[in-house]
């Protein structure tokens, strides 16, 4: 590009280094056009450190260029830092985009996968466009990123698109700085790009290209279950309005009650079944395109078996061209749940899917673009006036949190055992990897290690400090010990508190309300109902719930009746019927008396389970949090503003009066239980005198508990902080482990 104005002898030259998510989003074409607008010469390129720009021209035009970079950047670009330096003018007369530079030191951010943009959607639906109905249409504003990257800087030869040779038409777009597809690394078309095929359960081809799409739609209409290879892995898809199909999927996946996510073709269709606020609509239409939890309307068309006894529905819009095309054909919503078995990672390879999803899927809609790494769907809920990410994966991970702290030594955090994520900090960037899941199987542990290997390889670092949970038997604890480097054990609830501080960018001192189901305590018991005073160097356990025994230990997590029996035992009254057989109850009482396999816990999560069982709401957790969710839904259905009595003495919160009153008078018990918990938070906040309150841990996924606590704290003059970008559950603790390691020195 020739600069329209000849260089003047008084021309100045500037070098800009732009750090952030600025590769793969059309940033260089944006800079190219901007330099032309400002009559500047020079060049721009991608490097492992970010985008480097050198521009030369009049001083006032350079100042305008600097201002417009940040004000007019591409919509999906994220600028973390801009470093600027004056350098000697060279007398250049044109502006160029130069070849990406290689290097060892990586600080560029890896961009997550982006949902189909409106421009590509319009082209895909245009019969006159050469990409009409092409399932892999993309541009610099949308399409795969994280799931196809093999190395940095982000260029086609280091992506899984490297085996697809561009046709002349695609290459012309790819090399034209003024085109929307300039250096869009996954650029392709029907003549040169990936294609779809429909396979049967034995891997035989049933149909290809458009015929495969049509036959897939026919299979879904017929109540079949389809395994569809998407962006970051497989979905299991079936008709969300077909009771028989949904029940069949539940039977085959051995998933009796856990809600399924539903994919709708449009926001208008969602609004027929769910209440959608402005923030929720914006999230559904965002480039991240997560699953959004919405309140269901009465009389909707979705099968009751999609989310049994649940007033909410997890909803998303189609975010890849393939999903859009399928939903356009079907004209009705479908279940789109992760393509895996319980406690296994999502399938990403079609041959692997044939084996692992055998007996679940009837047919397989696959494609030949390899997936480099997994990215499950993210889950978001709007609570207390803002979004809270409950599962951070596709669309969000591994975008970094820019920290005020810096580290010269790379720090790795291996996370927890449930809802596992890992984190890596390089310089001032904390990268939280995508959701892995529960580390219960060899496959999930392999996925956990792969995320670590990928992050370390992409950023070309070997972690020198490794933070891990204090629990000695977690799989993630073993991972930390096998990686070399200095290992820093971090108490589980301290990590929750620090994750909330990272999320809100606040400093100590503060009081952390850390409530969840299970966490290894400093005294060897199971914590989960903690009030931690966070100091500049550590924490003090200021208050906690009275411990009670879990009858049968780990089995009590799946059987809320055992938590209830342990709570009744602590109350001194075990006569209440909990539907145990006489022999089973006698055996459990004997173990409680002898303190055999009955660990003590202060967990509020287990207290939720106990109350839920005592009220007859849920006597078996077929999925994590089922009993607690039933209690939340009961409280929303039967609200009141009354609370129960409780006692606080010597830093211990005695919940036994709550239990006694709920047994005596179960009317509005679920709502009164929630009210009492938020009252306890206010009471202890006043006693400690800390102004800043952190609400963190899995219990604060509960919208009613979070919102009532936030409201009461604000009314009482406190400053509550809760999660937004990082999950409040164990999916966020790796970020807290990183901060703990930094504080540890």
C-alpha cells in the first residue's frame, strides 16, 4: 500500500507493541487500513509477543493513529498493553503487512473460538454466494481459534488447517489486506476446505456433504440420537420436544436426572419457552455464545424429561455454521449435550467417538478438520445484576486475566479434583484453561495433563513453581508432584477466596465466605462452611459451622440421607424416618457410634443435602448438587421472609436450632433455611468488622442465596464481591492457587 502523502523531512517514527488477544481477529488488516487513513508508512506483523507496528509520518497523524488503535479496534480484539517508543525515521513511503515472526518468548494471548458472525451467516444463506450452505464458513471475526492452534504465532501452517490447500479464490481473499478474510487462518470454501459425512455406528459412510446434512436432520426428526462433531468436540443431539427420544438418551447415557442443554435456532424461539432479559439475550448472541441458564415459562414445548423438576433451562444458540444449518433444517429445538460418558472428557476425534459413544449414538455426523484440543460449552447465569460464569470453556478459555502482580518464574496450578481446570501464569498473564471435569477416570486425567502440556508448549515455558490442592489424594495433587519444580500446597477454601479476589481485582484485608461441599481442611477434617479472614500474607479461620459426621464418608456425597442422619446424630435425635431399611440404619448408627468411616465436616453444601433429605425433596444425588438444587427450587416456589434461630459461640456457628425448627415446622422450611444462611453472613460480617466480603464456593452458584446475601450486605453497608469471569465452584480454584503461590514468594 503506497501512502497517499509523500514523507516529509520532519517525519517521525514510532514502534508499537500490542499485547493481548490481537491475533486471528483481523487486527493487522485493521492497522493496515488505519495507517492508510492517517497517511502513515511502515509495517505490521504478528510475533510471539503480540502485534508489532512501526509507523512513520507527521506527529499529529501518529498521535491520531495511537488513539484510534484502542478506540476502533476490531470487536473481538482484546488489548492488554500498548508499549510505544520513538525510533529513527527511515523515509519509507508505503505501509506493508509483513510475514509473522517466530521467536521463543511468547506473550501473545491465545484467542478462544468465536461464534459465527453476521457477515458469514448472511453469505452462508445467500444462494448467489460461493459459500452458500458451506458448514465451515468463517472470517477474521468468527470461527475456530483455540481448538485448531498447534503453535504460536497464530498462522495457518501451525493450525489443523495446514493440510487443506487454499484454492485460488480463497488465497486471493487470504492475501488481500482489505478483505474480511485476510489471514483468517481457517479460511476455506466448498472447493478446498473440510467436508462433512454421515457415518453409521460401524463407521461406514451413509452420506456426504449436503446429503449428509439432510439425512442427519431426518434422523433427528425420527427420534434418533446423533453424535455431531462440532468446534471443540462432539455433541449428542436429539429432538428436545420428543419425550421418547429424550428418555432414550437418558437411558443410554445413564443420566437419570441431570439437565440437558437445549439449542434453539433463534432468540425468538427461545422466548417462546423461557424468560429472557437483556443481559441474557446479549450473552446468547455474544461471540462467546455460552449456555445460559434461563427461567422456563409455563406451557412450553420442551419435554419435561430435558430438565426434570427444574424451573430453569440451559439454553444456547447455534454457534457454528454446521449447527446453524442443522437447526434451520429442523425448525425445532434440540438437546445438544457433551459427547462423552460420565466422568470422561468430551470426544474430539471421530474414530474415538465411534468407540466411546458406541451404544449411545445411532449415527455420527463428522468432518475432516482435526480438533487440536477440547473445548466444552461454557455455562453462564445472570445473578445479582450481572453474569457469573459457572463453567469456563469454549468462548472464554484460555483468555488471560491480566494481573497487577508479575512473576519472573512461570507458575502452574493443577486445580482440584472436581470440575477441574488448570492455570498457568507467565509474566502478568494468568491463563485459566478450559473445563476438564472430574478427574475420576484415566481418560479425564489424560485430558487434564494434555491441557497442561498444551499451555506450557504454546507459551514455551517450563513451570518452576507448581501450586496444588492441599488434599493429599487428589489426582491433581499427584500431577503436581510429577511435574518437577517447587510444589506449593494450597488450602482449598483459601484458593476459593483468592480466586474471588483475582476475579474482582481486590486486595486484602477482606472476609471470605467460602461455602461448598468438600475441601481438605488444615485440621484434617472436611471443611466447607468457612469464614476466612484474608490477610496480606495468608488467612485465619475466623468462623466455621459446627462439624457433624458424614455416615459412610464419601457415600454421603451421593446419598443425602446419610448427611441427614449424621446431622440428626449431632442433634441427638436419630428417630426420624429417612427411608433406610432397619438393617441399613442400624449399621450406619453403629458406624456413627464407633466413629468408623464417619469423617467430620463443616460443609454448608452437605448441610443443604441434609435439609433437602429431611424435607423429602431429594434422597439421592444422581449428579453433583442435585439435592441442593431441589432445596433452592423449593424455596423459590414457596417464599417467605422469616428465618430460623441459630447460635454463634467461640467462632462456631451452631446450626442445630435451624434443624430442630425445620423438623418441628416444615412450612416454608426451604425459604427460611436460605434466609437464615444470609442472616448468618450479615451477623458475622458485623462481628468481624471487615467491610469487603467475598462470596465464593459452589454454594454461591445458588441464585437465591447469592442475591439475598448481596442485597442484605449492601443494605447493611458492606461491600460484597462475587464471581463474574471465574467460576465460584472448583472450576475457579486454579486461579486462586496461582495467587497463593505468588503470595508464598
